[in-house]
C-alpha cells in the first residue's frame, strides 16, 4: 500500500460497481476530510468514524439512485486520482478547472484545509489537486 488515498478511492469505486451498501477503510485525517466533502456534495449518503479492536476506521454508506424495482445506479460515476506520489499536481486559483462541465468536483488540499475546487477558486486559494469525482 504505497498510496493510501488511491487505495481509498479504489475501494469506493469497486464497492459502488459491485453494488455494496457500504465500504470500510483505515482512518486518517485526510481520508475523513475527503469523505466529508463527498457527503456534503451528495456523492455518498453518510460517513462515520468508528473504533475497531485496535485501530480507527472510516465507514462510508454509499448512495444509489433507484431506476426501477430491480435496478439502481450509483451516485458516483467516476473517481480519478490526479496528484500521485510520483508526480504531484499543484494549481493556482485561476488554473482550477471545472470537472465534467461542472457536473463533477475536484478535491484540493489548500493551506486552509481540504475543499472543493469551486470553494478554493472562490476563496482565491491554490493547492494540490487530490482527485476528481463525477
């Protein structure tokens, strides 16, 4: 496990495509901040931090849209890790671009904390682009 954020995003992506109700992974401040942004933007239903036997975990309850009685569509269509361990991607506030023509969000780590690209642009902050969600 070299990149814990990429592992978290992959777990969420795989759980949604498999139709699972929730997904669990080890806790950290950054993972919890990303998860809270996903709740705030309406991509997942809820997030909770729980204490396991010896360590803390984050539990995300996934969100689906009901199409018919037998079919449901995941709220997250795609997740993409932008800034990787081998190549960090930093942007200035004027260079923050929209994701999928404003149907998605970018999550950016700024000096004032982790926030969406829209909020960072509004506050005039740049930072490291962590991921894009649509």
